[in-house]
């Protein structure tokens, strides 16, 4: 009887261990990621990671847009536990630069948080996948792909239109704003940004690459709403958009 209980217990423990090992051996942190598109970031961070079991290796780079500093190529080593990657960055001489953690935000987005105080890397960053990851959780993200306009809104002072393409959390496209009195026509503006949950954070640039304004897109009933988060006279502060 005791032997039978022991065998059953051992079988259950073996199953649990096997399940834990299987959960830990997924390559959810393998791929290429970049913070390009995060309009709130003060620079662009890239990560190229390879995961084998719980072991993580790779390379990283950070280019600041505030002072043009560049970290150079950094090696990345660490491990994954409970869907969080704990990583260490070293320079080309092998010196430790910083430590941090990376966690999943959705099926195409990682969230990096520095656990040290190094100026060579950002304190936090959203990183968007450049490749598909079949092992990442299937978390839905609202899609803003399509053409939008506030044409038909009789209270609007002008017409703002969008043509947007979304890949994962990353948004790219174009926009134009023209007032009803013909006093302003922005011409074709480029739009870049990212989606977090149901809200799109976007930046507008003119044809010379200069920033015109920032804003957000968000659900408004069956329509989409735009709200400017800066104080530019080149775009409306609010608009209800229709497909």
C-alpha cells in the first residue's frame, strides 16, 4: 500500500515538474525588438535576443535623441522566470553597464525596466517586435488600420484625415488637415506611433521630418476619436473620426 502511494505521488510530482519545464522552455523572448515608434521615448533602444530553455543571450544598443549619445553594441545575458527575463548588459570590454528586466505586455510588445541607474540605457522602454512570435501569449490589441476622416462633422472648423497601417503595436501612416476657410493646409504629414491597450499614441511630422504635434487615437462608441496632446495650431485639438 505504501509503495503504491509512493508511486502515485512520484508520478504526480514528475508531471508537475515536466509541466513547469515545458512552460519555461518556450522561446517567448527570442527575436528582434525596438522602441522605434514610441513617441514618448527619449531615444531608440534595440534588443536582439535568443532564448534556450531559461537561458537568454543577445545584443543591445541605445541611441539617445536628447544628447546624441550611443551605448555602442552591448552584450546581453540572463535568464527567464515566470514570463519575465532578468538581464545584464556588458560593454565590449566585458564591464557591467546595467541590469534590467523584460516582461511581456502583449503578443508583439516587451516592456523593459532598468533596475540600476545607468545613463547608457533608458529607465523604461516599450519594445516592439520586428518578427512574429508564435510562442507569445495571444493578447488582443485594437487595430487602427484604415482610412479615417471627420468629414460630416458640421461643428468642425476643418477636415482632418488619416490613412493608417498597423503591424502589431506599431503604427505608421499619413495625415492631412485643411481648414474650412482655406487658411491652413498642412500638406501630407507622416504619422508614427504605437498602440497600448486600446489607445494609439502618435506623432505627426512634416515633409522635412520636423515634429508638428503629438496626439492620441481612442475608441469613441462605434467611431474613433482624436485628441491633440500638444498645443500646435496646425492640427485640431479634438475630432471625431469616421471610416
